[in-house]
C-alpha cells in the first residue's frame, strides 16, 4: 500500500520522549543499518547472504546521499541506535526508505517517534509538499504511519518469484 502525508503531521500516541532523533553519519554509522534490518533465518537465503545484501543496499544509499538528495536518520536510546530510516526527495516529494527497529527494541515507540520527528523536520526545513510511505497492507507498520497522519492513497501489487534453492 502506498501512504501519503500531505503536510499534516500528527503527533502519534506512542511518541517516546526518551528517544533522540538525529541524522546519521553514513561514513561512521552505516553498520547500524545492517544491525537493525538483519533478520535471523531470513527466508531468502543464508544469514551471510542477507548481510551482504544489506551492505550493498546501504552502499547504494550512500551514493544517493553523497549526491545531496537522500539522508538516513536514527532513533537513539541511551546513545544506542535502536531504529533508523532513510529518505529520498525530488521535486517536492519525499519518500521514506526501509524504516526499521532493532528486534531487541520493538514496542517502545521508536518507529512512531522517528517517523514523526523526521516528517515534521523535513516539512519545516525543505520545500516538500508530499511525503510518501510504502507498507504491506497486513503489516503493523501501516498503523504506525497512519498514527502520524499518513493516509492510504493507492494499492501497489507485485509478483514474487522464489528460487527452489531457498525453499
């Protein structure tokens, strides 16, 4: 599902005031991306392949960041990165990328706080007219995004082919 926020950020009920949100330094804090987005026993192959995939993903994101149209933000609790997300923007539209909370820190409001603070900040600091977030229809993240003010705009469909090697 594709969620859109047309400039009306709402403070969600699960904001955690103990969490500090700030831009990540991708030269020194890139490994947090792998730590947060890694899922043991990933269904698409061995753990090492997933870590290699995540490393390639963050390397690609760093290229966008160096071009000046992408950033990653972290949610910090007691100086530890517990959640993070990326954003891309162009021509007044900002899209969120890979929002995630470390598996040991879920249900603390980290994602809600992070999405809320980044949304608010980007609308204030940049010439952004629309924020876009994508989430699976049956996944809990959709409710988090709606709590910040995002509303369903359209449904997206995809086809997945799974290799017999990993079944």
